């Protein structure tokens, strides 16, 4: 049995904690026959959490700077859970050192940088994957199976969205996600990239688009220690900071295969705590997914008898081996953290088999091309073509 030695970068953050849990946990569900993982190093900029980590991950080295793990011969996989603006620099250094890389989304600040990383990953022959974990939910395997079997015919239309309301309140505290220096593409790279990952996975590549980005609140209070969008009772702002990247976006797009898309996403949809949906319309049927029913797919087929046609609700269940790894019955529900456990298991398997697995850095590059096109289109107020490799 081969063990992959993992370094988690940004270990005190949301994704850092989830990825740490995922690499520690996946063998309980997927077994060890396809390899296992050991978290050999953690990088955190939080001195207090560094102490906690020594207890949570016994035996792992804990560092305060990411450079400490890059040339470490005892690390096979560098897992980047740092803010967006660090992805490119850190992923590049890790690839140059010959490490396998799992990088949170968006892969880079621009398509140019992402393309460079994708080329480097290919050149080095390492496994390089982007952390778009949502499509790892086995319900989307079902969607892909139905599409690939031709059961909805040729895809004509995609509608998708992802909304949260963390910045719905104009007084919600400022954080790095609203800072154009730290997250240059704002909601487009942050949330749009997830919708774009579903588009690439289920429909195909986008060849042109027109988008409008918007900022709803120009300045937000800076409150040290506040959590994502939340302000503790009685906390007063020290100062205000300017929001310098988009809060929301509306997009119309065309796919390489002739399908048309309409997409929207934001962080200001008051009341939408987490909304993620897609609808895919083909010549023979259609599919619909909503995150509110996280393991359920709606499928409409023209092959059904006239007078009996309608959406059927399919709950993904143990017929799917990934679902079965966790639960013996449908509708007990796999949630977000399980998608990250699946992602970790797939990453280790992919390294051991030396088989790249979607979303590779090439997909991350295409997704960054869509992000860039949204930024450019919104600035130029016109349709933008995407140069597909
Ligand atoms: N795939 C998903 O569903 C998903 C969900 C949330 C976030 N993300 C992505 O994950 C990444 C991290 O987001 P998050 O929500 O976990 O952020 P976070 O703010 O919770 O965590 C970021 C962590 O990085 C640390 N950090 C910052 N600069 C550092 C540096 N120079 N050196 C070492 N550590 C440093 C911070 O201390 C913090 O612990 C982002 O790129 C984000 O877009 C992905």
C-alpha cells in the first residue's frame, strides 16, 4: 500500500480544515487498497492554531510559511487552501519542485497564469487538480451518465446559478474576498468558477459570452476577527474599506457545441444562504438540480408515454459506488464535506494510478478563461470570444 504525504497550506482556514479532515478520513470509506494519505506538514499563519494543529494532526510538521514545504523531499502532494492571490505563485513553485498539486479554486488570478500552470503540470508529468469539489457529489455522475447515454438528446440550453447572501447586508464586514488585490476577480472567480465547472463537466466548453459585473456596496466596515459575512453583537468598525471586485454577475454564453447558456451568481442575494442550481435542456429531455435537494436529480424524458410525461425525481443511491462507500440507502444524503472526502480519495487514487482526473489544471485554465472573459466583457460592455486551445 502506498502512502501519499500531504502538506496542507492555509490549514487554519475553512478549506484548510476541511481538506485536513478529508485526507485524514477518506480511507474509512474508500479503504486503503488504492493508497492512503498522511498529513506530513501543515502551514498556518495563525500562531495560536499552530499549537492546536499539533494535537489535531500528531506527528505533522507545522510551519508558518508555505515555502517551508515546497522543497521538502518528504512531501508528495501540496494542497493549496490559501487565498486566491497566492494560488499561482505557490502552485508554480510546487510544480517546479515536482510535487503533485491540489489547488483550491480559482486556479489563478488570470487565464494567462492558469495556462502557464497547466502547461507546467503537463511538462512535469504530475497530477494537478483544482478543488471544484461540488461536482464530486455522485448525483452529478448520474447527470453525466444520462447525458452521455444520449437520454436528453443534444443539449440546447443551460441555466445555472450560485448565490449566497454573506454580503447582502451593506454592513457585513469587509474581508479578503472583497479585496481586488487579494481576490482580483471577486465573485466571478470565487463563485462563478463553480458554475463554470458544472458547465464544463456537463455541457462542454464555452466559446463566447457577454457579462455584466456589479458592486452593490462600495465600502464595508473593517472588523478584526469577524467571520465570513458575520458581525458579532456590539462589534464596532475600526474603519471602512473599499470593495474593489464584483459582488455579482449576469452572463449570457454560447458553448462550442452550439448550446446557449444563461448564468448568474452573487454574494448579495439576501435570504439565499446557499443557492446552487442548474437546468439542462436537450432535444429529447432535460435535467434539473437544486442544492436544496442535494442528492436528487430531476429528469424529464420525451420517451415517456404521452399523457404520463413529467419530471421524475431520482435520488442517487448505493447503485453509485461513490455513494455506496458512505451510505447503504438513498436519501440519507451526502453533504458538502463528503464531496471533499471524495475529492481527497480521488486525488490519492489519481496519483497512485498516475491517471489525471477532472478537473485537471487544463480545466482550471478553461474556467479561468471564462472568468477573464466575464471581467473583459463587463469592462468593454460587449460579447467576448474565448480562444479555445
Ligand atoms: N471549493 C470550494 O467549495 C471552496 C469553498 C470555500 C473556499 N474555497 C477557496 O479556498 C481558498 C481558501 O478559502 P477559505 O474560505 O478557506 O479562506 P479562509 O480565509 O478561511 O482561509 C485562508 C487561510 O489562509 C491563511 N493564510 C493567508 N495568507 C497566508 C500566507 N501567506 N501563508 C500561510 N497562510 C496564509 C489564513 O490564515 C487562513 O487560515 C480560496 O481560494 C477560496 O476561493 C473553495
